């Protein structure tokens, strides 16, 4: 009986010792992530070109803060998938380049742009997240963990203009002082568009389950605005193509489990 108890005790101790060595390292399954940073629109579309021609506005005026949350799931030591939801909003004020009001003051209006992209992506970890070291085959987190990837998704967007605008009155002669008049207007358009992106990042482990992440992401998305925006009333082209993509720079955290 004593021999049986001793044998069982030795077997249990062996399992307790061997178990941690054979177990997967913390954070192998996945991670919840959060991030904040800046979004810098590319401004490469007809609508942005028209705005910059007619108003004291540049697409860089819409550089603003972006933030989001996500989840990353491990497929293997070298491949991961992630889902993310982000939020971006910016506003700016500009004036007409060619016209002033009757008192010689600038004619101002406000423009606002917001987007809410939800994406699904695939990551490649060239060096892997873990390395095997030691005769027992135990794995340790690499420091740091670089990654690259790409993905697709959908983005809900909203663009709005509000303020004073110059309109051409075709009912009066071209040389009449009332040919061009200033009116207040407000117009909003929204939509849901397809988005693609590529990313490059690196994770720095700071604790057993916490990583700090730095990531650069380039996105591409395009919307077609309706024809009701007052800023395009004097345009001789049809500048409805609005580029929504740009460059994002993120700093965030990852809680691995």
C-alpha cells in the first residue's frame, strides 16, 4: 500500500513539474488591443483638388486624432488574424479665395469629416512571436515582435459643410453686381464604402501579458458625394470623388491571454 501511495505521489509530482514546461506560454491564444494616434488624409481626389483651388483649405487641415479597439487571434507562431474598429473625426474653417463680402471681409464656412472603419486583417510575424530555448523546449516571448500585414473592411463616413458660400445668379447680366451673392447653407452626405489597408508594426513586451504596440497603416477608400454641396456650386467640373484613405500612425497596448 505504501509503495502504491509513493508511486502515485511521484507521478503527480512529475506531472506538476512537467506541466508548466510543456504548457503554452502566456499570450499565445490572442490579445485585446487598443490604440490611439493620428490620421493624415491623402487628399488624392477631385473633390480635394477643387476645395484647394477655390478655398483657403488644404487636405492636411483634416489631420486629426484616430483611435480604436480590436482583437488579435493567433493561428501559429508566425501568423495571426485581427479585427479592428476605429473612429476618426476632424473639422476645419476656410474662406473663399476669390470673393469677399460687401464690406471686404472673408467669407467663411466650416467643413467636417468623420469615418468609422471596421476591418479584418492578416498578420505575418517574420521572426515569430516565440522562440524555443533550452533542452526542455520551453518557449519565450521574443523582444521585440515585428509584424506586417494587410486587410479589408467597410467604413461608414460623413462629410458636412456649413457656413456662407458664394452662388452665381444666372438671372441677372454677367456685369451686374448682384451676379454673385452670398448665402448661408448647410449640407451633409453619408455612406458606407469598401476599404483596404496595409500595415507595418512592432510590439514591445513590457510585462508577462502586456505589450506596447507601434503601427503604421496605409488605407484606401473612395466615396462619391452627392451634388448638393455648396462649395462645388461654382466648379466647372464634377468633383464628387472623395478620397477617404490616408496614413495612420498608432501607439497602443495589447493585453495577451
